[in-house]
C-alpha cells in the first residue's frame, strides 16, 4: 500500500485532551493601580485592549514553576493521575525560572514526577500550541501515553512598569492539559505551527541572552524588559491568527458554521474581535478571558479551556489560534473529548 500524508495521518494513534486545569495568582492588578504608575486611564486601557485587570505573582523567590506546578498538581488530582503514571511533561514558557535547568524539570520535581522526559518549549505566545503539537507526535508514534502539557508565564518579571504601552497588556498565570490516546471518537485532528524570525525587531527582550549578556549597563538602560512595537505586532497578529484558522478550516473542510468554539490567544480584545470577524464566527462562540487575566503568553489558551470547560460538550469542534513573538503562529483543530469533570 502506498502511504500518502492522508493515510499516514489516518493510521496514527489520535491524541486527545482528557483533562484541563489552571492557576492564577491571587493578586489582582486593576487598571486604576496602573493609572497611578504611568500616564494612562482605565478608559484608554479598556477601549484599546479590553483588559480590566490581570493577576500578578507576588512573593520572593516565586517563579513560573510556582504557577505551573500548581496547575499541574490540580490537573493530576482532577484526572486521578498518579505522578508515576505521567510519562512526559512539556512546559511552554518564555519566562523560565532559570536559563537552565528547564522549568519543566523543576515542575516535575515540585509535583513528585521523576525519571521521565521533560523539557521546555519557547515559542512566546504560541508556546502552548507548539507544545501541544509536540505531544500529539509522541502519542501518534506510540512513544508516550500520558503527557502533561503546561503553558505558564510570569510576564510581570519582564515588564517595565514605567512603559505604558506594554505594562497594561500582560499578566501572570498557568494552564495545564492532560494528553492521552483518544479514549473515544474525539480528539486532536490537525495541528499547524509556523514561524518567521524576521519578526524579531518588533517583539523581543534585548538583553539577558547570549547576544547581550546582563551587565550593569544593560540593567541601567532597561534592556531586560519586553520591547514591543505594538502597532506593527497588532497587524501581523490579526493576519496570522486569521490565516492559521483559515488554513485549518480549509484543510479539514470546515465552514464557520461548523465551528463551535474559537480559542484565540488573548493579546488584545481588538485582535480577538478582528480575527473572529474575519473568520465569520459570532463572539458568543469565542472564548474570552482577556478582561480578567490580560495576556498571560503561553497560558492564555489553556486558561481559556479551563474557564469554559463547563460549557464544552463532547464532540464540540474547537479551533485554537495563537500568535506570538518570533514571530510564531500556530493552530489546532480538535473535537472535544474531555471526560467532563469540570
Ligand atoms: C499596544 C497596543 C495596545 C497599542 O494600541 P494602539 O491603538 O495600537 O496604539 P498605538 O501604539 O498606535 O499608540 C497610539 C497612542 O497611544 C499611546 N499609548 C500607548 N499605550 C497607552 C496607554 N496605556 N495609555 C494611554 N496611551 C497609550 C501611544 O503612546 C500613542 O501615543 P502617540 O500617538 O502620542 O504616540 C496595541 O498596538 C496592541 O495591542 N498591539 C499588539 C500587542 C500584542 O498583540 N502583543 C503580543 C503579541 S503576542
């Protein structure tokens, strides 16, 4: 038999999300508090971004792993999974606790998972969808049966709270999913990841990596914070999130009417609205959490799933669409199969 990409895809073990859990820190940073720090107003932030508040991880010595491990611990409890039963853990993050070791390694230790493969994926705001795509390959190849994928970011560690154009946008949080061979007919049907490194000038952190290691000067010049050219990023984000969703719809012969939920990355409410409008999807079928969490980078999509879990029915058709620094963009088409333990 000749194997085409279609038959190869058909013969693979299908992966499914079988559980979801999230964690956000207690501290609520409201627009009014930001307006006391920089020259902005609640009205400007709400009208231009849709964000009313975001969560911030406070507490000395607490990094991204603190939130990721809380989300993973909750996921293990909720899915009645023993740490020993997990055979791969992937952490998507742009704000790792350390340059090394990976945050995935730390999370495993914190939740009592030992002697398995664990690693970080860095694809900025597309990181969760990238990590989920990797998990799907491990399941398809038969190389893992119970994979934890966690997206977590402590963006407050990288934000300059004197820069009004970025400090209003970001927040901290973590979301985790369990990925297993699909227990029934539903699961992850298609994935798509893309990147274009020419996007670097528009969204990056200038210092702290190998190109510009930290010095007293890089700190005094405030080069360790997120640098963003917002208007340029905005345009590409709408174009690429729409493109990835359209590609998935075309590849899977879907029309807007067939899709039950769009799960978009939460960067700006106007980006979400424009993407949904271009796809022809009504806003009551779009998952939105940006008003209360802001942009939590790799955590936005799993936090959406966590928030909307009680509204999801088996078989619901979901399109995830993400966009982030790099540039990176990515999407997933799946039919919902979670055990319904919301
Ligand atoms: C950052 C963003 C909210 C700015 O909104 P915008 O409508 O594009 O605004 P602009 O960047 O064109 O700036 C317009 C004006 O608002 C000002 N402004 C920016 N932030 C402001 C704030 N918090 N409060 C008040 N004014 C602000 C700018 O300084 C600028 O003033 P100027 O005209 O005097 O120079 C928007 O560009 C955005 O969301 N971009 C994409 C961000 C994103 O998706 N990032 C993550 C990708 S994963």
